[in-house]
């Protein structure tokens, strides 16, 4: 009968913030993990060429790899000093096994090395600092506006609010540095209308800066919906959205550090939360720190977890092992303990039921498609109709599945349909 | 692979696709919400229509659940009949616990006059569940609102029973003559005053005689669930607060009726609070299965219901048009969904196809 119980609770139509106390508390720093695993590939098809060998001593901040074509060679650095244990394939948080450099700490706590002076200035400095931006696009000079997504879509993440509240001056300084380096006339920072505190903090940090404009948006935007955000903010049709470039807010303090202190990008703030974490907090973790160590640092027991997620509770990637590392693109960790996961323990009411067309998915959908209808088409293999109804407009934010009272895995059905080869946009066009 | 991860073996982690959180809501919650919202309506029904209406509602719900259970047992291949009760509550495909039959049965009882024989709402519920819902494939697949389907069925089959109305129940004389013999359950049959509904009075005499306060509180003749606008508004407010229904259908429905009736020179307040309009707008038209899923579609649905209601009330032979208007718009729901959910999207989809 447990399915009736939520009747008496306030059922949220948007996920409640579960990042809890991490929201505006100062971040803690996690200096010296015992091991770091630095993946030599963060996005598919862009591997770093490794420059170290096993059993070599490396210092924190030492360059260990480079990737990309000649003018834009992006560096990756050792985030702690120690001895390279191996260069082997390891699971990465993207869900694939990639070649990774495993460095074992010798117990020394050292500040990272500065970037050598011959690295140059401007974009070259940022490349040598290892900040993964879209350099070819930014340097081409066609960019007219820089967009920063300052909203936090995921309920369990608090990195961006933390950055604007606590490190607003660094964020602004980093953004200003980017504007100068790439000679871009202006920048827009999108902030959630429901978080006026961030706007105040940003305005205080801005001072008299005119090129950076805060703008309030109606709802938080998932990373996958940023193109839509550009259309909404810049008013799409005239192509101004096409001349916008995105910058991840969490990289901006690193940009500032690189320009100001010639510091490499070896640590980033992440939010650690979830039911397996007694002390949810924002943590400045070294790149490559295994999730298990991060969770242990936050008071959680990695052995008690039942599910470990890189990123948000709505769009993150579920991990098969706790030995995956924090990467430059890891916004946070969600560690969950769920009870009664076994099939025998499952309530009859928490199984998938028939769709009653209650339209909750339609009301919540940020891109205004009809997830229930498209999922029904996909299940009946009527993919042409599904595409016509906006299958590829879906930004995979997961809200439809979150609210579905029939517990239909809508996001999963749509994702599966989108991954079909015959439906790929290219296949239909040719 | 001599990495530290092999040295100790933690719990196996569950790997699944996002999202990893749900808001815990189930279909049962939605149905149970309707029950909570119907509590004031049930109370008003007992106060206005007398204690006999308790019996009507109980029997109607019982018949609905029994019909649902029997039909699902027949539909389930290899159903084991012996541990009957246990199977009913736990079998995967026999889902009487989803609460939809409970709701349908209650709404059928709301839609009968207080003076019908006890078997009438039972027959109505059985028809609602069998011909109104299960024949289309069960929950989520029916075209028409089952309760209104049953109401029109009863109206066609037993018009005399379905159109004999009573004045509000006289509790003072009831307490005076109370004796706990079963016959007093139908005390109305002995000395009840037959009466017409306010809409019927207006249809025949062309003038509106009922005071507004009586209309609002429900001190009038009518079906047992539809008399008290106050109770229905309380229930509707609860449904809106819980998010079980959205504002689109009730607001546009009531608004259209108000605007249309004043256009025809009628009294909009009278039209809003008389007949089954309130019950229809908050409990019937908002039935999620048979109303459109797009927001724009729900607005169109509400406006259409309002227009048809006023047209039937003003120019039709019947005094009341709520049930027919909702049924007609139910039939239009697939069309509304088709034409409100997609012109922009089709363009977007085409663009995303061309883009790469």
C-alpha cells in the first residue's frame, strides 16, 4: 500500500534541492589524495598524447600530455606530485575505458608548478594551463557574445551558485580576461530568476563592468539545453545565437588563476551529495581524484553505496565502479544508498503502469514536446511520427521521468529511439 | 589490472540510465487525491440528499470495483481463481488497487438523483467500467469519461428515474421520525417533496426563481453530487493545490459559460452555480484520460465544453447540457491533441534534421 502514501505528502513537480548545506558554504579543499587517475581522453575522439612513462617522478602541475592540432595544443597536467604508477586503461566517468595516467602520491603536499614563461600569453597561456575551451571557434573572431550558464539545473549540484556567491570576483575576472584575450565585445551571464541572491552577488562583483550583462531566465537550463537558451536569450532567428559561444562557469576561476598566477588547471570545485554522503559539501578536488576517496573525505562509506553518479541526478552518468576519477568536466558526484532494490522487495505500486495521459510530463517539459505521446510512438515503432512530434528536439533533461506517476521510463525510451542509426539526423537528410 | 580497485570488493553498484530520482508519485496518488477532494462533496450529498445517498454511493463503488475485478480476471490468461482475495490485491494485471474503479463508481453515484432505486447506480457503474472503460483496453485507453457515459446510458434507459427530483432532505422531520428500521433509510419515499431542478424550473417557466445563496450552498434539487457548489469548489481547490488537475479546463470552461450566457442575455451567476456545471468542470472534464494533454488543447477543450453547455441549456430540449458537452469534447480530444501539439515542433524537428 506504500504507493498511496505520497498522496499525503507534497509531491514536487520540480526536484527539490538536495545539495543541502553545500549551497552557499565555503568550499573545502581536498589537497592530497593518495592516488590520482588522470584520463588521457575526456571527450570521445580527443585523446591526449602521453608524455610520461611509468615509474617516472612527476611534480604537481607538470605537463603530462597534449592533444589537438598545431596552433591549439591543449595540455594536461599532473595534479599531485608523486610517481607514475602505470599508464593503463581505466574506467572514465564518461562510461568508457580510456588510457589513463595513474600517479601515486609520495605524501608531499606541494603547490602546483607555475606554467613556464615561454608558454606565451593570451590563448596560448590558457591552452598550456589546460582549460578546455572551444579555441578554434573563439579565436576565429566570429564570436560576438560569450554566454555563461549560471543556472543550476540539477537538484544535487551547487557548484555554480557557490561560484557566484563566494568567488564572484574571480568569475568576473576570468570572464573579463576571456573577453580581452579573444576580443569579444560582450558577455551574458544567465541566472535563475528564482535565485536573486546570485544576481546580487554578481552585480556586486561586476562593479562598473559594462561588457558583462547578467540576465535572468525563467527556469534552470540543463547543459544539453544551452543551444535553446541561446535562442531564447538572443532571440534566435537573425543568427545572433549562432555567433554566441558558451563557457562553463566552473572554468572561469581557472582562467583567472591561469592569467593572474600562471597556475595550471589541476583542481576544480565539485558538489558531493546524495543519501550515501552524510556531509554534502562543495569540494575543490584535484583532477583525477577517485570518486571513492572523495566520498570517503565527505564522511561516506564507498562500500555502502548502491548507486554512484557522475554529475546530476537528472542527467548524470551512472558509474559501475567507485574508482573513476574526477575530470575537468565533472560538476559533482551523487552517491545514493537505496533500500529494497531487490525484485522481491519492490512494491506492486512502484512498477510501470499504463499511461493515463495525465500530461505532467508535457507540463514540465522545458522544450514543450509531448514526451508521453512520443514514447508511445516509439514503443509502437512508429518512428517517423515520433520524429515529427519532436523526438530530436528533446534535450534529455529527465524531468518527464521524474514526474511520471505511471513510472514509465520516458527519457529512457526517447533516448533509445534517438540512438537508432536509421533515425540519426544525417541518415534522414541524405 | 593491478589497480587498487581489485584489492577489495565493494557492493556491486547499480548502473542505470538517468534520471536517478523520482518524485514518488504514482497513479494511485492521483486517484486517491480525487477521493480526498470528493470528501466535502460526499458530505454535501448526505446533507442535501439524505442518508439514502450513503447507500447509493457505497453500492455504486462496490459494483464498479466488482465489475473491474471480474473483467480483469476474465482478461488475464491463466488467472488462478482459488486464492481470490490475495490474487486480486497482488496480481500484476489485476489492478483494481489502482483506484480508478473506485473513482468511477463514486462519480457515477454523484450523477444520479437522490430518489433512484438502489440498483440503478450499480447498473450504471457496471456499464461505466465494462462498456465505458474496459472494452477500450482499461485504464488510460477509454475515449469517453466512464462516469458520464454511464449517466447518459441511465438517462436513456430509465428516463423516469433519472429525472425525478426531490427537494433538499428534511433532516428535522427525519430525526423526529427516526427509527432504526431499514425502511427509514428510504424515508424520502414516504413523505418526500418532489421538486424540479433550478435549471428545469427555468426551462419550463423561463424565469430564474432560486436564490443565489441556495445555489451556492446546494440547498436545491439535483443529482446527489452536483448540488453544492461550495463543496465542489473546496474539492477543486484541493485538486489544483495538489497539481492533480491544472487550471486550464475548469477556468476556461466556467469562464466560457459565464461569457456565453451573458451574451445570450442570461444570468451568468445562475448558470455557473446551477446544474452539474461545477461538478463537471472540476471532476468530470478534468478526467486526465479523456482530456487533451497539451496546455493549448486543454484550453480549447474547456472553451468547447462551455460553448456546447450553454447552447444545449439555451436552445436544446434538455434542461442540462454538461454531460453531453463533455462527452462531445471527449470525442474531439484526439483531434485537439493532434492540432495543438505540433506545428512549431514539426518545424523544429525539420530544422534539427537539416542542421547536420
